């Protein structure tokens, strides 16, 4: 039985595209959380934002007065 090379290429391409899509969706939320947390940590370290730490360890950003 002969399977044309174009069909094999198409199947491999679709499977690879779907697998990378699923991996991106699965890791996307964790990556986004890491980026946000590291950005906030950097801003706090460089004294670029007002903040206070609650007793449970959570950090609250305090709004700046706009004029």
C-alpha cells in the first residue's frame, strides 16, 4: 500500500501544530503569573511603587494620587 508523501507531511504538520498549541495553552497561565509577579517584585525592589505587606504575606499596591 502506497501513501503519498504529501499526506504524511500533512498529518505530521497537523499533529505537531496541535501539540504545540496545547502545550502553549497549558503553560500560558503559569507563565503570565510568573511575569506579573516578577514585575511587581522588581518595581517594589526599585522603590517605584507604594506598597504594604499584610499579616498573611500578601502585598497590596497603594494607588498614587493623580493631579
